[in-house]
C-alpha cells in the first residue's frame, strides 16, 4: 500500500495534473495528461513515461483501463455514461438510492445517484475485462465531492482520494497542464 499526499488539478474534459509530494514539499511523482499526451514522471528515479491518453495507457500506470475523460470525470465526482449504450433502465432505490443501468456491446454500467442533486454516489462498471466501481464521498451542499474510492473487482487496485479544501472554477492557467522534463531524466516514449 502506498500513501501519497499532493496537489490535483482537473480541467474538463480530459486535462489533469497530479503532483505527489514528499513530507518536505518537493514532488516525488508528477502525472500530467491532456487530450494528446499522458506523462508520468518518477522524480526520485529520474524516469519518465510518455503515453497516448488512452485506456491502454491508464491501464499501464493505474492498472485500470479508462479514457482520460472518464478518469478526470471520476476524480471530479462525475461519471461519463457508457458510450453507445444499447439499453437504459431506471432501477428502483436500494440502500444507495435510485440508479441507472446502462448496457452496451462492450459492457455494462450502473450509476447510483442522489435524486435531489443528481450527483453520482456510486458507479459500477461490469462486463468488460476489468470490472470496477467508484464510490463518491459527499461534500457540502453545492460543493465538489469530499473524495472518491476506485477499486477493481479483483482487488488488485484500490485508490482512495480525499480532498482538502477543493475549489472549482478557479481559473488557473492552462500552462499548468504542460510538463517539461529535465534533460537528465530517462524518457520512454510509448506514443
């Protein structure tokens, strides 16, 4: 188990920057992604990986195949509905509340939501190669979620993110989603 504290910036639909910080405040891991590139820089090992922003790339560094837009949405407390759904059904409430069931050629998705706010409470992804679920921790009314836990059904991956002082629409500069790797760093480019 690894515990990392850091800073996470998200910009819809698919830009993210995560800096895992040492206890002294310097970065030990930097992940930057947008619609064109995903870069993972292991600062202490002087290694970086440049990947295409695709489900296979997130499988490589996260252990779960999902698109960059799906990952950014989950980290923000939202769920991107199954693309090309063939069936949609509103299910009666259970202990998590009402839910939508979506089925498509490549899998199924169930999204539990709060009927008052419409915010996602939980999402389960099944039928694909890597079944998983995301559970959202409610934030204050009108605020982003307080956190999210993402886990695979086989138990090989569990990521829990807890937010301190989340802020929305702060207008940060797009340059924050760019990363320049120092020349001394060994780079493996998988694009």
